[in-house]
């Protein structure tokens, strides 16, 4: 599981940030494991990959 947020710095382009969480069995349960940040361009590229691999309809 994890969570996401969208933000921008100083009025620049928005960034989507996805934080993944470790398992409840970790030494610190709920601690962020990885953070992935996507610009609009990289989000579009990921969307195209997901659409191709999972046959998403647009």
C-alpha cells in the first residue's frame, strides 16, 4: 500500500509523487520505502506503457 500527492514548486509544472510503504512486519511499520516522482511527460509515458501492457481503453 502507499499514498500519493500532487504538488508544484514556485508555480512550476505539477509533480505526482507516489510513496510506497513497507510491510507491517518491518522494524518501523508504515515507514516510506520508495518515493517515485513523475512529471507530466513521464506520467504520460507510464500511462502509455500501462495501456499497452494491460489493454486499457482510452
